C-alpha cells in the first residue's frame, strides 16, 4: 500500500484517480483549493482532504511530505495556461523534492501529440488559435519538466480528445509515447487505471505517454 497525494482532486479526473487509488488499497491525500466544498471526498480510513496549491512549492512540500507518489490533475481556467502549468511544474519539482516524493504523474493534453513524425495535432493550420494557446501551456510545462535538474521520476500522461466521465469503464487502455493512439476516447475511470498502474509499476519515464481505448 502506498500513500498518494493528488492535486486537483475535486475535478473529474482527480476524483476518478482518488477512487481508483482507494479501490486498490492506497491511502490518499486529496488536495483542493477549498476543502469545505469537497468534504464528501474524505473517508475516515483512506482519504484526507486538505487545502493546497500546486503552484506554491512550500504548499506542495507541506502536503506531500510522507507520500510515495503524486498526481497533478489540477488546472486553472482563470489564468493563462502557460502561466499556470509552468508555475505548477516548477513548484512540484521543487516541493516534491523537498518532501522526498520520487514519482510524479501530470496530465497533458492530446493536441500536443504527434499525428506523424514532427507534426502535432496543434500544428494544423486550421487548429483554433484559442485552443493553441491552451495547448502551448502544456508544451511549456513539458519542456520545463524535461529540462529541470531533478531526480524526480516524472511522467506526463496524455488522455485523448474524447475524455468522457460517462463512458463505460473497461479497465483497459492502449498506450504510446508521444503520438496519438487508439480510438481517441477513454473514460475517466480507465484513465485513472492507467495513472495508478504507472504509480504501482512504473513503465514510462520523463516522456509524454498517450493513453486511449
């Protein structure tokens, strides 16, 4: 059994990751901005809900102390994507390092994946400019992680474009490094299975790893 800290635990992916971790017998610290809004996430024996900020290294270090792995499923739509995701990457690298947490999984976005060698989804001339800005936030996050001088074993897990909370949970998925894979859809529950598999038995390191049905 491991202790896992999940940032953004109040969102759909975060909730699915919490549920899958508990199902496997792990202990979870669910990090949210306002614990009062997410009391239902907590359970006496498995899940503790705490206040935290994935963009603040001090906060990260405090909530992550004593944990074995971390997941960042947080996002802020009220801030520029590049500002938020790079701030979170810096804080997580520093804060998890202070806390002695060795494994980090962060969520990416499918538009940054390659459809052919050297050509990403977001490189299509018809790709909407406003979505390109959000995608660029994840590109900057990935580059920051890749260039960071750290021993942290990080992985960017990238779900497909169709990420559906209502889709059937199958317990299965397909994966590929850096490129679009599979049918282009996955349930939140199966994305959580992929996340927990990579925590329990790490197979991919310091890359973008795409998952899909």
